[in-house]
């Protein structure tokens, strides 16, 4: 039992002293899973899960800009009323503003232009599926280059006369190099 506990204890001790040192020019790659749901008046119960790969570059120790392609999974029904899983590609461009550049725990403010789908149905507009998102997140570094990343955002639809928003909760791993 002691042999099993020693590596685990060592990992937690290293995590306790790990501190990120973000510098201008650093690159960050994040692998995030998230749950999102549309909210607003006359919106039925819904929800979808997504996988996101994001790539960002730090233009200063505090400001990061980047892109994030996503694969979204949602449940629906086929033409016979049977359940089925829908998939679609979406993506965003984003900025993150860190409140600290050298810490084990880095909170940040995030802003995004999010495109829910690139498969626009006939008669639809690109902006009907676009959202401006804002949110707060944090990165908790377990070593100098890797962190647990969590982000919560709320988005406003850019469609004309829309009162629908999108709430998103993301979590995953980030690597800085």
C-alpha cells in the first residue's frame, strides 16, 4: 500500500509547488469537453456536448488570442421519431485576458465570436447561428506547462430579433509551450 501512495503523494507535492510562467510568444493548446444549452423564452429543454481543440498565442503575458474548432454532439429524432445523435462542426475565435501571468492558479476573462454551425440551411443566414460569448475561467497548473482549465460563458445571439442565448461550461487540459 505504501508503494502505491508514495507516487500519488509526490504528484500532489509537485502540483502544490508548480507555477506557470506565461510569457509573450508562448503558445497554448487546450483539449476541452463541454456542455452547452440554449436559453431564453420559448426554448425547449435541450443540451449538447462538444469536443474542442483550441490554439492560442500570447501577445503579452496577460493577453491571448486564438481559434477553436469544435465537434458538437446533440440528441434528436429522425424522420420516424426514433432517437438519433446529430453531429456538426462549429468554431470560435477568442481572446483570454489573464489576471496573473505567474501563478499556480490563473483566473481569466474570455471573449469569443462563436459560430454554432457552418452547415447553414437554405434560407438561413450565417449570423443566425452566431453568438458573442463572454465568460470567466481559471487554469490550475499541476506542473509548469500543464493545467486543468475550466471556463463558463454566456452568449448572445446575433440573429435579428432573437432572444436566445447559449450557456456553456467547458473543462479539460491546457498545455503551454
